C-alpha cells in the first residue's frame, strides 16, 4: 500500500470548536461529524480531527489538503468564493513550487490553522471538469509537526517507521514520507508560509497507512507522535 496520512488529530481551542465545525461543514461543504470534544472532517479517504485542547492557549497548526493535479484552478476559484485566500508579498495568491511541480493556495480556518490546498502535477488526476467541491479533495497531503530537534525526529522516523526524508534540510525544515503525502518537521519559531507566523509546539497525533504497526513519540507536553496503523 502506498504511504498516506490516514488521520491527523490536531489540538485546537475548545472555545473555537463550533466555529470550526460550521466553517468546514457550511462554508466548505465537508460532511462534518461533531463529537463531544472534537470535530471530525473526512477528507477523501483520510480523516482530519480537530480536538479540544487541554491546557493550551489557542493552538494552531499547518496542514495541507491534496487537490487532484489537474484541478488546481477550479479548486482555487472554489476556495476564493468561500474564504479569504492569503497572499504572497506581491499580492498574488498562487504559490508555485516548481521544484515539486506543484501549486498551492492558503487560507486560515476559525482556529487560526494555516491551511493549504496543494496540487502536484500528475497526482490523483481523474479528468474531472466543471465546478469544484470538497468531495474532490484526495486527502491529507501535509501535516506540520513542530519539534525541538528536526534532525533527531527524522532519524527516529526513519529508524522506527521506515520513513524517508524526501525534501528539505533535516536540520531546519524536513519533508518526510513521500511526495504529496508528507510530514513537515519544523523547529519552534520557524515561520510558516505564507504569513511567517512562528511555529509553535502543540498536541498532534498523525497516523500513516501501511507498514509495521508502531508509534514514535517525537515530543511530550504537549504530545506529538506519529504512528503507522499496519493496514
């Protein structure tokens, strides 16, 4: 089975849960499930869970949702009609990543998460046409995990979960996993695109598909961990 980010459980402020649920359900059109302490958002065959934080003040994260490679322009128009898209320094909203053959657009959700729609050319393309909808999103493409020592985290993920560094600098910003299905390991204080907001360590549990069933604790208090589900 190809590597996927099957589930991401990310801490958000409890006071923001209802606004988050309404945004993903009513504004973006996901089939949201509300639970007592979390909002469950199915994204393609993957699951995003935004979980009420315990003892953390306004946690936020960076994560990306995967757009089919041939549907970026339609997805960007769909998003722009529903949320404020974030801009580059020159005022443009499209962020080209030529070295990945990818394009992205960013926005904030009500919890302050920096959310990205990214399309990699040739990935998940089905030849669809017409208006875009949330149902076309392929899944979770990236999840940022903030750790004090990215290089040590890269080594642990390779040793214990068989994950590879496929892009970036292990010491500063590491892209681990596979193209379009990536953990981004960043140190505290490093600015996230596109706002430059300094990264903060908040609770996050990421579950990857396939491989031997194991879990790696990258940091505690708040806990940040990565597991493989063995399926």
